[in-house]
C-alpha cells in the first residue's frame, strides 16, 4: 500500500523537473491521485482488503450467536 502512495509522485516528478508544473501543483496532484491509486490496489487485492480483520464480533460456527472472538483467532 505504501508503494502505491508513491506511484503518483513518481509519474508526476518528470514533468515537474522539466518545468511543466510547479512544486505546489506536484504536491496537490500527487495527493489527489494517491486516493484513487490506493483504491485501485484495494480492488485488485480484494481478498486481502475485503474482509474485516479487526472485527471482534463474529457469529459462533456452532450456534450462530454473536460472541467475542479470542485475540489469537481475530488475528488469524
């Protein structure tokens, strides 16, 4: 995810070096493009980002009742 945040800046850096855009435009455009690039990564790796790792409440497999999951199960 962190390398995805650098991609917009890597793409925009050559035009900034060439003088086609100012430093302020580089920072603004880089941050604006950062969100769609992170969203695209999350869609591409949906299996990793698409379920709740940090949700402590899950139904019990045996009864279907809600209960607190043990810490080691929540991290698995």
